[in-house]
């Protein structure tokens, strides 16, 4: 039984496919398990996640979820952007190597996607879990 306090959403691209889901499918099984564990925590705790798990980026309003492992996952997300107190939207799947985001502009790309969703809330869907 989940005690969800926050809803999670995924960004959808212009053709309507779930970009975050596609990114998640490219991960190794162990990476997906770690990602899902962090997303479960995010659903329960939201911004109250332990420090260093949910951190800011160089782009205002864009957060990154820190998932440790052989590959450092850094999914980019935002609060809201429709109901800021109740939800998070997963905007862009990124990784980190040597303290650098891959791709480098992941936070800017996430911000562009956030703006698209604010103008058109149909450009996102409920988060699809890939195990």
C-alpha cells in the first residue's frame, strides 16, 4: 500500500510518446530499481526528501533527483507545474559523470519542457513505472 502524497507525471513529446518512460527503458535493471525507489520516496515525501537527494540546478525551478550507482542518474523535474503543492513532473532523463550533466543542457531542456506543459497541460501524463 502506497501512502502517496504527491502525484508524479511524465513529459510527453510532440508525437505524444512518453519521453521519460523511453529514457527509463534504456537503463539497466538495477538502475531502474534504484530510480523507482527514489521516485517512491518522492511520491511520499516530496520536497521533504533527504538533503542531497532532491537538489536544485543552475536553472531556477528545475530540480534534479540524485540516484547513485555505477551510473549517476539525474532525472530533471519540477514541482507542479500545474498544482505546485501536490505534484511533480519528470521532464528529462539525464545522467552525471565527473560532476557534469549528460547532456550538458539537461536543465535548460527540462525548463523548455516545463514551459510547454504550463501552456499545454496535455503534454504530460501520469508517471508510467518501468520495472
